[in-house]
């Protein structure tokens, strides 16, 4: 038979801490022998998709140059 899960103030605070500010994602609580032993938080970041896909036409045999590197825009 399963043991009843007892939540004290410490675990309640930990659960609230992990869910605070979470927009998209999940919080998984792992229980062993009726005790919480672990809390996993997985956060997702969602980006709006552009309304129209942009296609860039490039030749297949084009050599990469210094100008083709990934740039960070701030």
C-alpha cells in the first residue's frame, strides 16, 4: 500500500520556487517511499513564427566565406 505523502513548509516553498516565473515548461516531482526526493524543472522558450517563410536562394556549390558566419544581433 502506498504511503501518504506529507508536504512540509520546506517542500511547499521549493515547489513554489520552481513554478514561479515558468511560462512554458514542466515541473516533475519525484517521490520515493512517500517522500519527495527530487524536483526537475524544464523550461521552454517559444518564439513566434514569421507569417511567411523566408527563402534565401543560394548556389549549392558556394564556398563559405568570413561574411557567411553566424552573427549575434543585439
